C-alpha cells in the first residue's frame, strides 16, 4: 500500500490507539457498555491497524490473514469490522485525509499546474471519471436487479471521483526533482451507487457542487458519459470530441479545435491514472464485495479514498517513477506515440532494463 512508518504512527496517534484501547469490540454476546478487556485481545492497536491495512491492500482470503496474524476466524472478522470503523473515524480527524472541494485561489493554482503541460486548457481545475467495483450476486431479487449492469453483464456498485492537480505538489520530503507527480487528490466522491445507474446519474451531487461552489469559467474534464451542457452544469464540464463530431469549416479554427481536443484527451488520462492508483494500491477493490453488508461496503470505499489522499500528502506515492527514463531525449516517441507501430515503440523502450526476463534461448 505504500505507507511509511511516520504516517503509520500519525494514524495511531490521531485517535486510533485511544479508540482501540478504550472502546469495547461490539459482539452479540457481550455488554456493549462494558469496559474493554485489553489483556484479552490478541492484537494491540498497531497490530489492529496493520491487520486492516493489510486486508485492504490485498486480495487474499481471510484464511491467509488468520495464518499471518495467528488469529481464529471469529477474531479476524470482529477485529476487521471494529478496526475499520475506528480507522474511518480517525481519518476524519486528519486534515491530510480529507476529501474537500477546492476554495478560493486553489482553483487558480490547480489551473496553473495543468497549463504547464496543457496551455490551451484555460480554467481547468480537475478531471472526473466513474469507477466500478465488482459485487457478489445477491439472493435478494431486488438488490440483484439494482446492481446488475446490462452493458458489462456483471454486478457492480459505482463510484464517481473528481481528481485535482495538487497531487503534483506533494511531498517536499523527497529529493527527486526528476520525478513528476501526476496522481491528483480526490476532492469529491459519490460512492456505493447501484451498478445499474449510469455514471451521469451517480454524479448528480457533483453537478450540484459545480453549480454552487465553483467560480464561473472553471470546469472539469470528463468523458462523454457525463453531462456537459445540461442540468445547469453548462460550461463546468468539458469532454473530448466524439468520433464523427462536427468540425469547423475554417481550416485554422479546425486545427485549433483539434489541438484543444488533443489536450483534453491527454489531461483526461489523469483520471484513469487516479483510478489505477486506487485499484493498484487497494487490492480489496478488485475482489467482489459482499452484497448484503451495504454499510461495510461503503466504509471500505471511503477508507480507500481517504487513505489515497493521506498517502499522497504524507508519503508522496503518486508519481510515475519511470516517466523521466521513458521519455529520455526521444521526442518522437513522446509526442508521436499514437502514430507509432509496435515495433517502433519496442525499439525505443528505455524501461526494459528494469524488467526481469529470461534470456535463455532454445
């Protein structure tokens, strides 16, 4: 998952240890108002935090956790449920983990960061996309129908996330000037929506935020699944052109529109990087979630999103470390990538030396 010792200790000191040591673990056969019996617990606060982080960052079965932490199945289940609740409460008190919309000059600062790479994207401050989480098939017919996605022929719950560009400013503790940070912070999230809903419908709370709390002229970059000129969000969301879309007859205007569209496509990729950062760091998002425990599912998703922000701000794992190596001095590869054949790309590969390969030839 990529948390260092300092950040781990910050979580413990921000309230997790106190909650673990002073609150009883909810159980069906115990008094919920009774005092905790710390000496009877198999894990201390650090061990409990390790358990829940290990569970969230992996796709392993609970039996593997039982072996790693030397716990019986009942303890693993109870400790996980309790640790997730107090971890979420703890993260809510840590400013670095907050999911908050931009304010004041933050819109301008984000746009300046974006325009350093994409000069035509005036007043862009972030990107938006939807993320689907696999779900187990429910025995409840109503739930089964609500979560079934007819396009993908599977069951999902959906989240819509908005990423800013401020992730590029963190952290200051790394002396790696050649590394460019490209994974943004999550500034808005709608989570745990039924998979049968379209992304545009799930994003309605974000549309409301765009209308009420976004300065005139500033907008997000998204794909065509989201509303761009309706529902009061006209001008606040822009999407790349669709294939076969209308182009101006004037040659100069057409070239400028295509150049602007190219930058829109390029910057929209940051949302894909953000989604990949979440799915790559939190393996639990790739495992079908339990369809019968909606609150636990919601807690898991919110924990992932808050921990993503905390990791970028405090640890700084949000960068593409291969970026300087991959680009090198080969501008043709960097700017003409979409026009190159695979054989041309393969010959220009500067990252292959980092890969472990079998050089044995038959």
